[in-house]
C-alpha cells in the first residue's frame, strides 16, 4: 500500500515537472544603469537587463540562444548547474561546445535535477557578461520552495555587481597590453544593485524575508551590510547551511548568499543598505571613486531616506569557511588524486601580463575538449591528447579529488569549479606582500572540519592557499577557473576531464543536432585532439602560449625595454624579431641595436618626465585612475631610465 502510494507520488511528481522555454536573442542597445552614463549594453530580445528565470527543481529548461551580434560569437553558462549527463549544455566555448556564430541558434536543453537555490546565468565568451549578458536563475526546492528547511514570509532577490563606463571591447586592448605590464585591471566606476543604484527596497515590519544576494559582477568582491539589521545566512551557492548570524557579508563575484532578515516591529525610520568595494583588489584607488554605495531599506516612504551607515571595521564579515551545510556531508576521505596548482601572474615575451597555473596560461584547443573525449575512443583517458597548453587533468570515475591551490599572487581570487560543489577543507590567512607566499603543507595543517563548508566558488587570500575536495561522480569536461573575467582572459583556468569513458558511453552526452549545426556553421571540427587531428599524439599544430621572457632579463627590465621601444624609440622593432632569435645573446643584441652602453639596461632610474611615461599615465587616466600606485611607479622608473638612455 505504502509502496503504491509512493509510486503514485513519484508519477505525480513527474507529471508536475514543467518545461520552461526561453527564446533569447542577443544584441546591442543602450542603457544607463548607474545613472551617470548611457552606454552600449548587451540586450536580450532588445531589452536590458536580462530576465530573471525561476524554475522548480526537476524542471526542464530550454533556452534557444540566438546570436544576434554582427561580429562576435557567444555562449551561455548557467552558473552552478551540475549538468549531469548534459555536459554539452554547460556553456564554455572550446570546452563543452562550439562557439555560436552570428545568426545561429544553440538550444540549451537540460533538467535542473540536482540543484536548488540561488544561481545565475551568463555568457561564457570574451567578457560579454560584464557588458550585461547575465541574469538570475532561481530554483525552488519543490512547489513554492516547500522543501526549503527554514520558514520565511517573502523571498526577495538582489543582484549586485560592478559597472564600467566602457565596454569590454573598449577596455580589453588597454588591459592586455604592453602598456599595462603589471596587469592592472580596469577600475569599475560604480557598484550596481539590481542593475541600478540608490535602490529602494520597501519592507513591512514584523516580517521575515529570505533575501537572495547574487554577485553577478566580473571583478570586485563586495562587502554588504544592512544598517541595524542582522542577517542569518541559510544558503551559499545553492547549498543550504545551518543558520549563522552576521552583520556583514563578503561576496566575491559569482557567489550567492541567501539570508533571513527579520524586520523591525515598527515603521519609525528607514535604514541603509550598504555595498562597499573590496578596494584591496584595485591596483589603484582613484580619488573620485565612491567606495561605498548606499541604497534604502524603506519601512515608510514618507519618512526621510537614511544617510550611509558606517561600520568600525571591515574585518567582521562572516568567514564562510566555518559554515556547516544543513545536509551534513562528512569530510571526504583521503584523496585518490591530488592536483597541486600554483597561481602566478607574469609577463610573456610580448610584454603582456598573463595568469598561470603551474606556468601554463590556458590556451584554448582547436577542437572543444568534450569533442576530443567523444571522438578519441580508448585514448580519451590520456591527458596528452587534450594538449599541453590547456592544463587538462583526467579524473577517474568516483575517485576523491583534492585540489591544493597555492597562490603566489598578491591579490584575492575567486575560483569556480563547474559541475560540482566542493568541500573546503583548509584555507589559510593572507600573507603580506613583503613575505614569501605561504604554501600548503600536507604534513602540517590545522585539523579539517568534520562537516566542511560546500559551495561552487571560493576565494583564496593574497599569497595564500586553500584545499578543496570532491568526488568525481559527474562525468563531463569541467572548467576550474578564476571568476574575475580579466583573469580568465589572462588564462587562469584548468580543465578537468572527469570519467571520459562514462561520458562516451552515455547516449545523452552525444552531440545534439542543434549543437552539430552550430559547429558546422562556425567551421569547427567535432573530432580530433587539441591540435585538431586524429593523429592523436601529434600536437604539432596545437595552439600555444607566447614564449617566455628571455633568460638574462628580469621581467621588469625586459618589459621596460620593450615598452620603450614600442613607445617610440625604435617604433618599428617588434619583439617578434627577438622571439625568433636565439635568445641566449638577446641582451647583447638589444644593446647593439640601441647603441647604448652595456649596463644601463637594468640600472636604477632618475626622476625625470619623459614622453613614454606621460603616454602611460594618459592611458591610465582614461580608466578613471590617478597614478599613485607603488607597483606601477616602480616599473616607470625602469622605463624612464631606458627611454632616457636610448634616446640619447
Ligand atoms: C520559441 O520559438 C519557437 C519557434 O522557434 C516557438 O515555437 C515557441 O512558441 C517560442 N516559445 C516561446 C516561449 O517564445
Ligand atoms: C544615484 O544617485 C546619484 C547621486 O547621489 C546620482 O548621481 C545617480 O544618477 C543616481 N543613480 C541612479 C541610477 O539613480
Ligand atoms: C526553441 O525551442 C522549441 C521548444 O519549445 C523548439 O521547438 C524550437 O525548435 C526551438 N527554436 C529554435 C529556433 O531552435
Ligand atoms: C568565432 O569562432 C570561430 C571558431 O573558433 C572563429 O574562427 C571566429 O573567428 C570567431 N568569430 C569571432 C567574431 O570571434
Ligand atoms: C540568418 O539566418 C536566417 C535563417 O535562420 C536567414 O534567413 C538569414 O538570411 C540569415 N541572416 C544573415 C544576415 O545571415
Ligand atoms: C530536449 O531534450 C529532451 C531529452 O533529450 C528531448 O526529448 C527533447 O526533444 C529536447 N528538446 C529540444 C527542444 O531540443
Ligand atoms: C531586484 O530585482 C529582481 C528582479 O530581477 C526583483 O525580483 C527584486 O524584487 C528586486 N529587488 C528589490 C529589493 O527591489
Ligand atoms: C509587530 O508585532 C508586535 C508584537 O508581535 C506588535 O506589538 C506590533 O504592533 C507589530 N508592529 C506592527 C507595525 O505591526
Ligand atoms: C565607507 O565605509 C567605511 C565603513 O563604514 C568607512 O570607514 C569609510 O569612511 C566610508 N568611506 C566614505 C568615503 O564614506
Ligand atoms: C558560524 O560562523 C562562525 C564564524 O564566523 C563559526 O565560528 C561558527 O562555528 C558558525 N556556526 C555555525 C552553526 O555555522
Ligand atoms: C614553473 O617554472 C619554474 C621556473 O622555471 C620552475 O621552478 C617550476 O618548477 C615550474 N613549476 C611547475 C609546476 O612546473
Ligand atoms: C606547522 O605550522 C605551524 C603554523 O604555520 C608552525 O608554527 C609550525 O612551526 C609548523 N610545524 C612544523 C613541524 O613544521
Ligand atoms: Cu583571479
């Protein structure tokens, strides 16, 4: 009897699972979200912002994404979806799908079988989401979210992020440039809230709100607090947690926090909603940049709106490491597979600044990695065929994987793993710039939590480390990358090929007709290794990162030298010449070409204004910056010296 009832319930459940169809066409339009400047934005069916999606766990989602751009490819990723059995719907181009060419349509078709909570979607191509191609994706756990374990009266969404007064296409050339040797990211002009500023959130007294805060930005983390209102964290990145009270959140891009907010029992006054830049992530803090943004928690609109709310310390935010998942999952056992990663940022021979995992800057293969898996038969478990510039690791079905990430960079980075939530079992404190980076020591670490926090995006602190674990139980090709769009452009990504045989043997992982057509229309092969050949172990034609800086140069000296050349001393000499040369004697050759005295190249500089320096400063000012940054100035010194000596 009980069994039959269960069966009926299961069938009923199935019958209730809805299919949601969205026909979305990308395009360009104009909008003024920060109220300061109208600029070009990416639209959805001609409108901005993009719509919020709401579905129920178990539902099917079909998004027909039509590329309405004239001159750019596109793709769409629903952040945090496990895409179990539907890896090709995950979105990263050259990883799980072919880029969608202009005027073509890709049908994203998947069920949200294992996810519930606050998610979001965004383009996974060329920083497009920074220009507005992003939106919220909320999944109820059961009808009206009835399976969510905590009570609340009303759910309210809040999308936060940052905004530039220029498009990514306008910013990128100056960012990935010899003129920006330190890789300083463009400074966003404003923080947004729900794609606007000065927002009013009208609340009623005596109510419990489930506030879902999603950072859909592409760069800065934000501090978030509500004046005189506590927040009780109940969910992070789709993982329900035990309640934890705090006055302040620290939210990196791509992270989500759902919090319960209990309103006051009276309407005596209104309160501030505060956002603040984590300005430690900015290379320079322009004088005119408003670090705090105030919005309004309004009980009574006839009463005055509050001024900004000050706090004594920015250090009292909730440390997500200590959160405990509601469905307690025990610490996973010792790993079968440990991946150790070193993060660094450095220059390659063009003088541009790149990001590296273990000295490799992710360079896309010629065939999407998923298609290499699907077409390579028994070779699929050999990581070599995925190329030597993609940082691809092959994982065995169901093994316990541990990623040890040691960052040698002085910034904070939010890392995101596709296809999984992971346990965070260790995360060390920040290390000062003047000290060496702190490497994780597997023989000497603090004891791991019994029920580690789980989420899909986690930050590493400056020059520090974290350790995460997950079970390889989701066959697919998954990105693990920094979610700062600028850093992804710089190559801060690795690829996990999880259970390649499991991918091959599952009929639902085979390419859909829509997908095959998209590949054909964009002129991309759907078989072969990273080099695009079925001569599986021949990588001769694979895409490769630029060469390293020749030995005998310090990075600074080299960049300064190339910069001064390009900036006008020799104008036409391109570094390619040096790239092709036998690099051993390159320094002598440089000295010879420039007719400068040996030894001047790396000497300390004098204080003197020169043309190149001004040019650099000019290009920086257009980002809204004033040039007070120590790091950059150091580089100027060298630049000045070389330009000065060589222009004699
Ligand atoms: C989406 O487009 C298809 C045709 O391409 C149409 O049949 C369908 O009704 C559209 N659905 C929605 C929700 O607009
Ligand atoms: C927000 O307020 C500032 C003034 O404080 C104003 O300059 C800006 O235009 C406003 N933005 C929006 C979107 O209302
Ligand atoms: C969009 O999705 C619908 C499913 O409702 C499908 O029938 C249709 O063919 C799709 N449209 C395009 C243009 O691919
Ligand atoms: C779109 O992708 C194809 C295949 O990778 C590439 O050849 C083409 O240059 C891309 N188009 C644009 C506008 O980037
Ligand atoms: C776009 O594709 C449609 C068919 O899907 C075709 O009729 C139209 O000519 C194409 N437009 C361009 C500009 O290629
Ligand atoms: C979506 O996928 C399901 C399961 O594979 C299939 O039955 C359905 O036809 C697909 N729908 C579209 C519009 O491609
Ligand atoms: C923010 O925008 C979402 C829609 O995207 C809306 O549902 C929500 O109510 C807005 N939040 C506030 C506080 O206005
Ligand atoms: C809130 O609830 C308290 C007690 O439950 C009550 O005294 C008070 O009047 C309520 N406030 C409002 C504005 O309804
Ligand atoms: C921004 O907020 C912080 C924290 O309350 C405060 O210390 C700082 O003075 C504020 N800055 C400005 C410019 O208001
Ligand atoms: C709440 O967070 C604090 C640290 O911010 C931690 O010490 C505590 O164990 C957490 N409690 C629960 C129940 O998550
Ligand atoms: C990266 O390069 C450095 C210097 O060339 C070398 O010492 C180090 O072992 C390399 N790291 C890895 C993980 O290959
Ligand atoms: C283990 O780490 C702690 C904290 O970093 C350090 O103080 C201690 O000396 C280390 N012990 C050993 C044996 O390396
Ligand atoms: Cu980063």
